[in-house]
């Protein structure tokens, strides 16, 4: 392994920092490196595994103004590039306008998600405004660029997907004032990028399309009834699905300038279904039982139905217990086990306007990926992460058959935690399980990180290759696989 340190940031966090999302598995990285020809610790990298695995992590460089939430952390992008049976690794901070301003000031300037935006020292970005756009939530590759994004809206920051060279914020004429949400969807079959954004002010929701070379070709408002908190969207070959779940800012508190979410149990879940190039008058609303879905697995059309799969939360806002300690309320906000998050299916009948729903599995899991060519098409196999009860940590990887409910599960060793694990198809493959699943894992006890490669058809058998990384990665949220840049230098 040939490692070159590119930059080391000053550690400005307290030496005795007790925060559970700035210590342990969530300890931030401070060093940017290039590491070439990584050491293979076990097995061998498949020769036809060609492409790049990208992961975004919440990686705070400065203390918070007050209460810190893990999703407030500054984005750090990690990439492992596979080529000819070898692998290279790079990582870079996402140098957003907000992070650059804070580093220049030497102190935090914006309040986090569980603080009042009135505490921010400057105006800012996002659905509720006066936030820092950390660009730390998601990453997707479109038109040859890796785009990072933020879960409560902001800019899309572009990077070279292999070298991670920064290309700045991606904006276009008519770019929403509050920005674009995390989870824009890249349709591998059309090359399009489908995106949405939302705000606490009218028109509340906007949807748009970039074509295969990155040009804006469609944008429209969507008639939402008020401020909402959507996190993800889904698409089929002909439609997009946006969601209006009954977990959103309390209207009475919002009128006072307080952004406090509440589960409105008396309201239904609603889905806005519209053509991919449709407008406000084309929206059809479908209703289902009240819940919240953080992430969708996939959607597709079958006869006169739209089938939509995601992770339904039985209890979207679980209450902390006294034994959870002072960080209990924070722990419960992202405790997938306490939310009882399970795979679930919605069937929306385009003839009758009715919705049927049914569970897909009893397994607690989340953060799904599929073979990209099956996005918006009929499929059977998804890959997801099992979650450690309590703190937001992934303790295993599972393959799920969404038709039978059968699972193929691998539990990580104690103290080892993984990241969202995309499927990397074998070149030329037409089967959705023909290829590999790639993930980064971090060992708290070993103070190290590795990249693990699984045979997509035999997850429970464990990794077929383990590749050493030059330093331990902090935990984070989303990742993606990009095969189309395999031959890029």
C-alpha cells in the first residue's frame, strides 16, 4: 500500500468529548489520503470487479453551537476504485460553502437540526433555512460526476468519482432557493437524474429531471398541503412517487419559529403519483395507514398497479426510557430497532385509486440497495443493513427476496460496523444477483477499517475478499456503486 497524506485538519473537538456520535464508531476522520494498491488481507479481488464504491460520512471538524445530531456532521467522501484485480482508496472533505466559512472563522456558525435556527450566526441553507448545508447524507453518480447532497436540502456538490477532485456546487437556472434534497434517483436505464426539494414555505414541494448529460429538462411544483418532511422518493418506468407522511413539523410550533416534528397519528400516509414529466394537475393521491418511511427499496408497474417497497416504521417517534441516559432522546431519534423498521409493500391500483399494503419480512433492517438496472423495473432481490439496537450502527448485511420474504444474512463480528452496501453487477450480467456486494467496515476494538467484498448470491458465507484501508472510517449514512467509470484514469 502506497499512502500519501493530502491534508490533515486541526482537531478542534474537546479532548474528553463524551458525545456518542463523535466518539467510538462515529469518531471523525481528520486526515485526507491517497492510498494506492491496497493490501488484500484475505481472498482475492475479482478481476472483473470494475468500478468505484463511494461512501459519504458525517464527519464534524468543529464542535456544535449546542446540541449535536449525527446528521449535522460535515460530509467526507470516501472512494475505493477497483481495476484489474487491484484497488485504490481516497477520501476528501466535501468543501461546502458552509464548512469553508466555519474553517475560516475557526468556530461553528450554524445551529444543527435539533436546535433552533435562530441560534445560527448567519443565514444559511435548507428546507427550514439558517442551516449549514453539510452535504453529508447521500452520494450518487450522474453524468460522470459524484454528487453529494444533504437530507434537509442544499446544493449538489460535484466531484470526480475516482480522484474525488472537487468541481463545486452544481446549479442550474431555476435551481430551488432552498436547494435539493438528498436521494435524487439516477435511472441507469435512461441516464436521467430525478430529484425533489421541499421547504417550510409555499410551494412546499418541487420535482425535476436532469437528462443524461446533466441538463435540466423538467421541473414543476407539486401541490402539497403544507410543510412536510419527506426523505426519499421512488420511480417506475413511467411514474414518480413522492410522499406526504404524517410525521412533520408541528404547525402550532412552526408558527412560533420552532421546528419540532410530531407524529400526527390521526392523518393517513399519502403518496403523490405523477408521470415523470407531469405537472401539478397530473398528480394522483393514494392513502395508506399512518407511518413514516425513511427509504424506499424500489417501485415498478405491474398491469394496472404501482408496486412500491420500502421500510415501514411501526413507531416513527419512540419514547426514550430513563435507563437510556442523558443521550436517550437523541438515541431514539435514529434507533431503527426501536422504530421497528421492516420491509413493507404498497400496491396502488391505478383503476380504483385504492391502496393495499402488506409486510415483506419481519426482519429489522434498512438502507437498501438493488442492482441498478432493475431500478423502476420488476425485481426480487434487495440488499440491506441490519441495525444494532440503540445507537445508529449497522451490525450485519442481509439479502432479501421481496417475493418470498427469504433472507440471507451475515452478522458482523462484535464491535465491527458496516456501511450501506451497494450491489456491483458483473459486467454484462442480466441477473440481479450476479455480481458482488461491497461495503466498508470499521472495527472499534481494532481501530481499523477494511473493504469487504461479498458474493451477491451467498451473503451468509461471508466476504470473499478483505481489503485493508489506510485508516479507520467514521460511521455514516449512504453509499453507491458506479460501474460506468471503470475505465476512467
